[in-house]
C-alpha cells in the first residue's frame, strides 16, 4: 500500500508542478487555449493520443468489448491507429491548421461561425459541445474511480472528488501548455505501463500459449463457432465494425481532438506527428483491447448483475486485482495519466468554447484579454463540478456502463460536426442549411435513441450518426445556396511550403534584430 501511495503522490506533485511552470504561457487567450500555436510534433502527437485514450478505453471499452469479441477486439485498436490517428492527421491536420489560421479561429464553434458566416451556428455548436462533453467527462471519472476503488479501497465518491480537484488545479493554472506537457509525461507512462500489465496478466495465466488454449475452449453465447474468442473476427463481426467506426472515425469530429491541429507548430511537424501518434495509438489502444480479449478467463471472478449480465466496468479492475502492489501502482498511474490528460482536454475545450463563442460579445459585450482568460478558468471549475456530480448520479442510475456514456457523447458530437468540418475544409460549395441539418441529425438521432431505444446499441447509433453527417452535408448543399469560400488546394505552393517560408523569414528577421 505504501508503494502505491508514494507513486500517486509523486505523480500528482509532478502534474501540479507542470501546471505552475506553464503559467507563463497563459497571459493571452491564444496562449491559454492553444499554447501560442507553437507546439511541436512530439508534444502534439502525445496530446492527441492521451486525449484519445483514457479510463473509458482501458476500463470501459477494453473490458466490455474484450468480453464480447475476444482477441478480435484488437482490431478496434488497429482501427484507432490507422483510421482514428494516421488518416485523421493526414486528411485533417494540414488543412485544419491552415484554414483555422486564415480564419483566425481558436475553437471549433468559431470555425463554424466564420467558415459559414453564421453567429447562430457558432452559438449552437458551442452549446452542443458544452452539453455533450459532460457525459464523456463523467464516463472518465467513472472508469478511473472504479480502478482507484479496487486499488486503494477508497469510496467511489472520494475518488471522484480527488480527481476533480487535481484536474482543476493544473488546467486552471497552466491552460493548454500545461496539458500538453503533462500529456507527454503521461503518454510515456501509458506506453510503458500497458506493456508491463499485459506481460504480468498473461504470466498469471501460465503465459501466452496457455492463455490462448484456455480462451479457445470457452464457447460464445452468440455464435456456434468453435474457438470464437480467438478467431480473427470474433463472434459478432457486424457490431465489432460499429465499435471500430465509432471509436476511430469519431476523432475526426470531436472538438477536443481537432483542436490539436490548430496548435501545432508547422506543416512539417504534422507529418512527424502523424507517425508518432499512430505508433502511440497502436501500442496503447491495441494493447488495451488485446488485454481485454482475455477477460473471459476471469469469468468466475468478475461481478454479475441480477440478470446474469457481466458488470463490464468491473472486468479490467478484476483482471488487475491480483497484480503485485508496485505493478498495481503503475497501473493506477497509467489510468490516471490517460484519464487526466483526457479530462484536461475536455474541460479546456468546453470552457474556451463557452467563453469565446457564447459569452464574449453576446452576454458580456466588452471582454478584455484578461477577462476572457479569467472566465475560462472559472468555467473550467464549473464544468468539472457538473461532470463530477453527473458521475456520482450515474453510479446509481440505469445507465450502468462507461461505454454507454462515451457512445452518447461521441455519437452526438461527431454526428453533428464531422460532415460540416470535413466538407467545410475541402469544399467551397457547402451551404449553411447543410450544416444545420447535420447538427439536427446528429443530436436528434442520439437523443431520440436515448429516449426510445430504437437502435439497441448506442455505439451503432453513434456510428450511424457519423456516416449520415458525411452524407447529408453534400446532398443538402446540392439543393441549397452555398456559403462562398475559397478553398486553397494543398499543393507544393500550399500550406506546408508557405509555412516553411514564413518560418524562415521570421527566423531571419529575428536574427537581424
């Protein structure tokens, strides 16, 4: 116990220390929200990866989908690496950075407002972000608190409050730069930790070969296939594809993920960041789902509901409960790292959108630079408080599983924003009406399914919302007037080379002075 406590104390001390150090970058709105748009490839890539993967993935998704699909759950991690990371960086990175700089947009709502010449779209998207990031944040609290409770025997409520306080401190102090510096440290912990955990868990099952043999002998309830849990595509390929789409394509429309491209230093840094981010996703996400794939071996130890359904969020904590104290301490720090990095990104995105897109110039007509930063700091506290309260309520509600909360959040946000963002970056023929339709479809489908449940899986509902967004935006734009916008193609004379030339001129100018 002493070893675990020492590890946690050291970790929290480092995190808060980084927040204090990063205060020098928070004097302006651009510095507080985007770190002055001067973040290099390694920091940007780790910030993207650690915001992507949290306790939701490690505890919620890895446990639930590892149980359902066996080792085929590893394909979710592969999809996260190739589609959610590599392709996202290639397709969105250069164009997002160029156009947001051209429009002088620091948030996704500001991008929508300026790209489509609509303050109403800006306000609506800011409200959507604030509302639907809350369940995502609550799911992160839930996942981490369950693991903390297992490791330290602490009440769920204590874990929630403690995490909320620590997150508030370092984000309020250091803003975006604090989050990316901590993300880098936390990302290294995640890479080392996930490998150590997999080795330790499999060793406890007699090694990899023995674990595979044991897993092959477990029948799947939904399939007559022998050895379904070690087969290439598992017992339920259709629903597996839904999870891959939601967790991979979803990053393309999530404001806290896309914002990483706003802040990156230069075009060449995007190319480097794409590779780093992909490797990170492959190890962390692939490793998490691979670990979850062996969850059936612990079927006699996990907790079940009254109807015989596994309590999915208890699976990974159960798998880890037999580890030595020192390794369990590393695991807790691993999940704490992943969760705090995601939380910091979520609360910063939400508070900046609310301040810059809803309050500034509308509710409060005159807001100085200092006032904007102060409001963002205050709203970070409010957002964390609301999310923590929701996590406490959710603990005893009918929405039992972490995966459900995340699916609702990702489905609504990416379902609303994916089409308007992607098509808005690459096409000058997109209409304002098409954006509104995408917002209505994404939010409407997600909320109506929450109420009526016409799609049994909220994950498949979220995946459908994203695909519909990509389709309805160009279709509606064909029959409604487009918003004039000149899209510059990314050629050798495009963004990346322009940035190189600009950086060289800036360096030469600085040298002369």
